[in-house]
C-alpha cells in the first residue's frame, strides 16, 4: 500500500472513531490527490478546506474533527501545523458554556496542555485522566469530559509526548508524565483515586506508571502495546509505515534503525506487570494490524486483575466506537463502585481471565464469573482468551 492510500485507509478508521460517517469521509477523499505540502490537492489542504467551510457555518466541533484529520498523523509540515492550531481553536469555540476549561503546564521538558472538567479545590472528586495514542489529539476525546463531570469525576484530557500541543519528546520514561500530572492536580482533584483512560500507546504509559504510583487505581485501555510490539523483530515489518514514521518523529530519532534500538527500552517485563495490582480493562481488536496478539496474552498471564473486551475489528476498533466507549465508561464506573464498596478483592485471578465478547453485557460488580480450569486454562465459553 502506498503512502497516500495508507493515509486514506487510516482516515476512514479515525474519522469513524470521531463520529463521522462513511458518507462524510467519502465526499472528501476523492479530492485528495497527493500528500505534497502546499499542493491544493494535498491531504492537509483538502481536509482543512472542508474544516474551514464548517467553521464558517458555525459548526465548530465538526470543523475540529476535520482539522484533526488534516493534521493526521502528526503536524510535521506547515499545512498540518496550521490544521493543528485550528483544531485547538475550534474546540475552544465549542467548549465554551459546556463546563470545559483549559489547562497549560510548564513541564521541565516542554509544554503540556489539557482540557478539564470538574476540577474543584473545594470539593475534590476522583480523577479521570484521558490520553489518546500517537496519532490522536486531546480534542478527539475531550467531548467526554462533561459527561464524566456529570458522573461525579474530575476529568482531564491531554496528549502523549510529541502529540498535538504536547512538546515533550516520547521516551522510555515518558510514563512519568502521569505522576507529574497527578502532582499538579492534587489540590483540585482526589488524585489518590485516579483512573486512566489510556488509549493505545498511552495505555502502555499507564501500565508502567501504575507499577510505581499507587494513586492510579484503575486502567482502561484499547489496544495498548506492552512488550512484543517494541521488541519483536518479526512483528515490526508488519507495522504500518504511518505508525513507524510517526514513532520516529515523536522519539526524535534519525531513522528506522535507530528507532528500533530506542523502542527496545520501552518493553515492559513480567516483573513490572506483576506489580500492577489495580483493575485493568483492555479492549482487544481481533484484526489489530499494529498490536501483536501476544500482548493481551502476556497481560492475561501477569496482571492480577484484568478484563478483556473483544471486537472483530482493526486497531482501536473504530467500527465499534459506540459500544467501545460505553464499555470503557461502564468499566470505569464499575471499578469505582467496587473500590468504594470494598469489593475490589473479589476480582481475583479467576475473574481476571474472562473475556467479555461483543454483544455480552458486562458483569455487575461482585457478580459470579467463570473460573479458570484446574489445568490453568480458561473455559471455552470465553472466546478470545
């Protein structure tokens, strides 16, 4: 697949993930003839023109979604950088009067920006940190913030190092960004009860951070890389070129050879994973073209408290966004209820090894779940385990 066709394929997936329809995407893609910066038929110019039209029509959130696609997969040229700025600007227009605030932190390594809701020093609420992956900006997830605030959370949507407005470099120690955020929010949220919605690569950061920081009480992720993605030389050639090039840019290395060397340090070992004692809810995409199947199998072996939700889909399960988001929010609330009622201990290894197939209701807190077999294998009634 050539670069432009790969871009278009990923656009279909990410547009769906933002709530755009196939018809809306299909109306734009034929006008894109190149990815050459500055060309009127280029990826960034065509998507930006569509976004400009919607912004002028007074539809800022729809414009924001098109600008997010225009800057996809990263803002590596002037047109994409302009789209990145407009993505933030139009979201800023939309979020007014919706209880969403802006936060900018001066980190020692650069700038970290975020959208927030429910932060209140007088009435501290449990904290939810939402972070996307290596290609998704915070504006894609920030519309969830008002809903989380209504559910009684303080919530913050931010970005991985190198993504969107985050100017940090993506490194093996980038997981330290999460403790940094909790430190800075400690007077405005109950950070000792933090849940992380870490999508894709940020799920990897959340797992590593939870091994060291006991303030993280639950993790909810979709297709997070863990070990094989970073270290398996046989898997790497199958990873899409856009993913590899985006990682090269975020890490700041010179070429793919250096990238492979650097990424080896990102892999989490079993000892680290066994230190993650909190509930982990992980969405598995059966046809994931980025994350090896061995990753969730490793988690099933090592994490004391893990649940899996499986969709027959590609990375991020974009065709199942409604069900995916509902399951993530339900798992978030379930973990909070279980902890507050003292039932967290009932989610031991037997419950951890259950995969909830698509279309099956998630079990309620404390519900009886299928146990593992005496030989250690999962029952056949839990497909995808």
